[in-house]
C-alpha cells in the first residue's frame, strides 16, 4: 500500500508486479488493492469526523470585507476552501479516486522527492488520504534475515556496536556478562 501512496508510483508499480507474477489474476488483485485502500480511507474519514469538532464558519465583519474589497485584497480564504471542497464532493469522487486519476509525478525529475513533505503540502487537497499516507509512510521499514537474527556473528556485531555507541564503551562487568551469555548460548546450541 505504501507504494500506491508514493506520487511517483501510484498503482503503476503494483500493476507491473502483479502482471509479472500472474497476468490472469491482475484485474482481480488490482480491484482488491483498490478496495482495501478505500476501506482504509473510509476508516480514517470516520475517525476524522468523529474526532473533529463541528465545523464553524468565521465571517469577516462587514466593514472589514468592504475595506478588503476596496484595497483589492482577498482575505477570507475560508469561503474559497469551502467552495473547493464542495466542488470535490459534487464530483462524487473520493480523495483516493482523485489522487489515483492524476498522472504520477515524473520520477526522474523528482527523484529526491520527500514523500512525507508531498503529503503534508497536499493535506488540504486530499484530506484523510494525507493522514493515511502520513501514518503508513512514517513506519520505519526494517528487514533482518532470519539466519542473522540467530547467528553468533550477528551477536558479536551487536556487541561491537554497543561498545562503540556514542564512543562510550560498556563497563567491564557488562562486557563480561555478555561474553559469558554468548558462551553459554554456544554450548547449549551445540
């Protein structure tokens, strides 16, 4: 799902990968992915409406509006944003559909695009979808091969990393405990 929220990739990467694996199930998998994305977005929209206070409109004082009109300033953007939001609702499309219908951003031109900044900048435009993107994309991705999590070599690397962390070596007693624990682990596993 995270790749769909990358404005350079959207559904194209998922479609490409699903097509490589099995062209016969491509349409079904793409439909399933869209449904899951819509379900996730709906959960965020429900959460957003239940947690947000009722919307209040702030109107400028009549003399302030007249003053702004005379000077050529347009200071009441609330009306403009309400207008934009109403037009999106009238179109009947969800923020997800609007986002997916837009062409992906050119990956070569925007190779160093910070995706979280993109969603922050477009949060007004996409609403709850931006919250979904923020939450999904801010999860740190880590991978550890299963062999390395149980290997003695990785334990030694970990010990070395702990020793060098912030240039403060562990005290000798802690190092001795780690070494004894490692030796005990080796004798039990053999």
